[in-house]
C-alpha cells in the first residue's frame, strides 16, 4: 500500500470522522479528501501535513509503512516516566547493535574498527538488557506495595 493510500485509510477510519480530522488540521473537508485521493492530479497531500494528521487521527500507521519501505521498524517511544522505558531502552540498544553490525558486514569484511564498534554497541545492549532484568525485582516490589 502506498503512503497516500495509507494516510487516506487512516483518516477515513479515524474514530473522530473525516470532518473533525479536517478541522483539526485546519483544512476544508473537501480539500483534505481531494488531497487524499491518489487519483486526483490537481491536489496533492503535503508532507508537512503528515504529522498533524497522525496526531488528529491518533494513529501511527504511516510511520510503520515508511519504516518498512526503508527496511526498518517503527517503535513508539513512551514518555520517560513510563514503566516500560527500560524495555524501550533495551530494544533501542539492540537495534543500534544490529544496525552497526549490518553496516559492518555489507562489504563482507570486518576490520578492527568495525569489530570495536560492534563490541561497543553489544556492550551497551547487554547493559540495557541487564538493567531490564535487574528491574524485575524492583518492579515486583513496587507493584506489591500499591
């Protein structure tokens, strides 16, 4: 599915309806629908409207499409006060490790600098995972006191 189709589906499927979405992004309803019509050659959806539309619809579906098109994965990072922030950090660090490793093996040879960077990222990932595991005991105690 193409980006405009994904955004159109997000707007149409929105819990608040297309008219409310248009109002939130300060667009006339018919103009927004024309911009979301990929067959319409006279109106085009501007890239600067993507984030306001996602916020208005409460959806990040276009981000998943964009990430997948680029060979990636989109993960929403919660606020720092979120109890899952340790998990998010572990996932991020592991992602950094895989990214560095993938770039290093592209040419088929690992030089000393590649190995150093992989080890550095690997250590950071292991530290984040260890923090997550150590936090299990603390989380269990705080939840039992509530």
